[in-house]
């Protein structure tokens, strides 16, 4: 049973527009969430994180929103750039210990 | 940029062979991890270590074994490779503090024929 779900396997967005990637989780005890980006033939790289005590964290073009009651988080990228095209993984952890990863969403930013 | 390395990057090997996938990090991180990922699927934790001489099995059952004799080195061994072991193997490390993000190596893509 997947504890972290990313129901959209792929997403296409026009350059300059907003990309919204969604993630749902089942364990209400998760207290720390991260987003990773992965290019082909490379390992995932950390993008942005959020603690369960917050509902928003922003870093440049990237903003993560957390809705604890809905057990849902989202990553907003604005404006989207062609270099953002990659697979994005959502991950959740309990007390900062081992992370559970979602299956990923492939984002394509079209020029 | 994270200093975590994996070798080999690609490996094609026959059934029954013993293989060791290498992972090294130069950041002095206590925590290290091995994940297995099939295309389009989530990363599954197969082993982790919180320090020297400490190893634990992860959420996904795996026939592989690991060792942690030195802080910087966390090799993964398959005693007898099978086609079902064909996958991508990702090594990661993180600081001891809670909530620290994991730094990933480039991965080893293993194919067992």
C-alpha cells in the first residue's frame, strides 16, 4: 500500500506558466516532507522541504504548500523553464527518519 | 554539489555472478541508504545505516547485503545475481540531524541476463 502517492505520472506545461505538482500521503504522523528532482541517468537532487509545523515554504521560483488536514502537499514552480523538465519525487518522513518516496511525476516544460 | 559516488554506473552481468556495488561519500555523513528503483516507480529503501557497524534492512525485502566498516563507504553485495535483480540502485547519505535531506549518488543501473 503506497503511503505517498503522486497520481499524475506526467504533466506538460508551457514555458513561463505555473507548474503544479501534487502529492498525497496516508500517514498523518509524517512530519517532514521534501521534493526531489531527477534528470535521466542522474540521482535525485534535493529541491525544497517543509516541516509539518508550516503550511508554506518558498525558495525562489519554487513554493511548497502543505495541507495537513487533507494530507496533501503541492509544489509550485513559477515561472516554469525548459530546464525544469525532469521527474519530481515527493518524499515524507516520520521524526526525520527514513523517507518514503512517491512514484514521481514527469514534468515537461514546452518552449 | 554533493560528494557521493557510485561505481559502476552501468553493469550487465550473467545470472549467478556475485557483484558488489560501491558507494562512497566524502561529506562525513553518518547516515547512508540504498534504494532500488524500477522505471516509473517509487524509490524503495532496501538498506540503511546510521553509522559504522550499524546496518538495517529497509522496507523492501532484498536478497542483497551491506556492510559499513568505514563512515564513508557503504557497499552493497549480491551473492548470486538473478534477472529479478535488474533495476537501478541509488545510494544516498544524510547528516545525523533529524529532517536533513538526503544526497544521492548518480545510481548504478544493473542488468542481469
